[in-house]
C-alpha cells in the first residue's frame, strides 16, 4: 500500500490538518478552528473547509493510484454547507471513495463537529496523472 510523505503536501501542515487514519477506503482528518482559518464572525472560512476536504480526497486518490503513476490532481469539487464551525471548535472529516478507476476517482468528505452534526459535504473528482 502506498503511504503519503507529509512533505509532499506542505499545505496540510499550514492548515494544521491532522490525519489520524489513512486507509485506501477511508481517510479521517481533524482540524481545530484557529483564528487564521476564520472569516467574519469567528467561523471557519468556507475555503478552509473545502481545502481540508480536498487534501483528504487527494490523500485517498494518491493511496489508490495504479502502479506506475505518481500523482493526482483535483478536476472538480462541489461543497454543500450545512452549519458553521466556530473558532476553537474541532472539525472531524470522514473521506470515502465513491468510485476508484484507472483514470479518475471520486471522493466524498463529510465534515462534522464534535457533536456529530454535519458542517459540510464535499464531493470531488481526482484525475490520475
């Protein structure tokens, strides 16, 4: 099984994204909402939510790369926002594959608060390079 060197994705360190579990069929990520990830009202910026999900989908796509391929790239992403994630709260994301093929994969990331309430659902497509 492929493993991801965190140095290949320095942006996850900048975001403060922790990845306690990464398997081919499920990636779990956690982030504590810091002030620099917020927008007006001290809630997590939508772009930070999307970036978190994108990073997890990229990890999953990378872990499922066919032999001989070394990279993927996001080619489409859609986000539905349900509720805010306030400053200092924890966001837990669960990312699963909806499709893994030779040329593309599709990932769905559900981001929840610590009470299990959905913050957002992101569906993204990754292309094999």
